């Protein structure tokens, strides 16, 4: 059965896959086997020591930009019409571009004309531009907010999905969030990006399944589609929130230096980034458009809550599994960031390493990592407004990390070698990011304030 699957895969991908991403059946089979629970040990002889292929990198990027938050894209179309659909494509292009220039800032050309890597993280690029005293702190703060709030949103979404599936049960939304949090505690034991990729593989499988189910349901309702409902009119009070949702759904810049560094063949990074964003733009525009056509003015924040009957329960439970499988990537990145800044040992950092000489977590290190999981659960319980919170984060850290800062870094580091039109394009993206961020935060903040005045849903 598995051999047949890979033969079919080779036949199809040989026709449609770019050269830089083509692989033989044996290579893809090896990728799948490495990501299966019974797969080989990456540290064993012949392994890659935690390195990842372009396919594994693509899985991680896909989980970051085409993951759980697609369920709010029809809600964005509800508030933005065709402008929201255009934004889904345009923001994909911009985020792909800023991802490439951010990774480009990791490299310099030496006196022999060779390109060598001199920086290894978003943080180090920021230190080069903003100075070592403040650069790292600014970026770390923004990255931590983005990563931890992403983790919180996954838990909030789990609660929304459970209460949507079982609205008349004895358990409220907060209790469902805490229940789901129990299943996230083992994330504290994650050791490297390869282990995260194992979960990302299963996340991708669930992602494909749920997309087929939801789009299939929408197509079954094609007779009720109302194309005239999608307009060019914009609600100024709600469209900035929709833009924030779209920006947030494309934010992957904080993962990209780590992914590029861990790729076996770094020359395939740009191609991987291009095609993952092209696929995301097409799918998101289609998903948001068809989802809104199906439910129109009744479109809810989480689109699956519009579905009725036993099918709704099935879809919601699959999405809960997907949310739980999506959590490890931002969680691992947040832990890795904090460990590098605080737990490298003196004199580099204030605290000793949380890892023992045997490669396992120390007891207090496990308590630290577990505390991060518990902290995200507690914040989710306090702020259970999914779409508004996502819009606010997208307009705040999303615009800075995905639009403004990569272009500022690029202008500074490549100022002596870039063309005038590249410079103008970078400046335009900075202006766009600042405008999206300031306007969006204002209206998202007002919406969050109104939501609390009406009372927190339970």
C-alpha cells in the first residue's frame, strides 16, 4: 500500500513540482518514515543529527502560515469582501519577500567574493542594526509575544471548538481549554526541531483531511452561494481586524532562520519558501471566498461553528487534534529562544543550562518548560476572544516581525549594494506595515474592549 502511494506521488509530482523540490519515491519514503513514530533515530549512524530536508522545512512553514487560523479567513472576507481576498494574495507575496531578505541578512560576502554565514538568528541580525545592547532585547520581546500568543490562540481555539461541538454539556469553554492543556504538557520533553517535524508531519495529514471535509461541505452547498454578497465595500471598524488576522496567518519570519540553518541543502530554501507561499495564497483565497459564500452574513469567527449536526462534531474534533499538533512548533521556538538568552551558563547568561550532560532535561528545567505550558493555558482562560485577539497580535507583532523589521534590516545591511527600486520597495513595505499596525491595533483594541463590556463567553 505504501509503495503504491509513493509511486503515485512520483508520477504526479514529476509533472507539477519545481526542480528544486523534486524527489524520488525513495527520498520521500525516507522522509515519511523518519516522521513516523516508529521511524529511525536521526542521531543513529547515517542520520542527519536533527537536520531537516526541504520537505520537512516546507511542512513546518506550511504549519506556520497555513495552519489553524484559516478557520477565521471567511470571517475576514465577511468584513473585507474582495479587498480581504486581495490582501490574502498580496500579503503572501510580501511575507515571502521579507522572509527571503531576512535570511539574506544572515550572510556577508568576504574579500574572496564568497558568501558566508556570519549571523544565525533574527536576534543577531537585529543586534547588527539596532546595537547589541537593545537590538536583541527588542526582537526577543516581540518574538516571545508572537510565539506565546500563538500558543495561547491554539488553546483558545480548542475551547471554542469543543463548546461549538457540545454547546449544551456540563463543561464550559474554560474547562475545555484546561482539559486540552493536559495533553500539551508532554511538549516539555521536545529536544530538537526534528522531533517537532514528526508532529508537523501528522499535523499536515490532519490539515489536508480537514480542508477536504470543509471545502467538500461548502461545495455541497453551492446552490445556496450568494456571489453578490462579496462586495468592494469595507467596514472601517472591522476590516483592520480582518487585515490583522490575515497578517497573523502568514507570520513565519521568526521560524525561518532556524529552519534555514537546520536544512540539509540550504540552496533550496528560496524555492521552498516560494512554493509554500504560493500554495498558501491560492488556498487561503479560495477557502475564505467559498466559506463566506456558503454562510454569508451568518459567518462566525470560527467557520466550522457554522456547520450543523454530527458532521460539525466530527470536523471540530479533527480540528482540536490539529490545534494540539500545531502547538509544539511555536512552543519549541519560544523555549529555544528563552534558553539561549537565559540558560547557557555563566558568564554568558544568568542561569546554568537546563540540560544535563546526558542530553536530558534537569528536573528544574522540566519544571520551567512545564510552567510555560501552564502559563499559556492560564492566559487562554483569561482572554478567550479568538478572532479579536488574533487580529490584535497580527497588527502588533505580526506587522513588525513580518513587514517592518526585515525591510529595515535589509536597508541597513545591504544599503551599499541594493538597487534604487529595491530600496523603494522596502520603504513601501515599511510604510504599509506601520499603517496596518497602528490602525489595526486601534480598532482591535476597541473591539476587545467592547467584547469585555459585553462579558467574557463561558
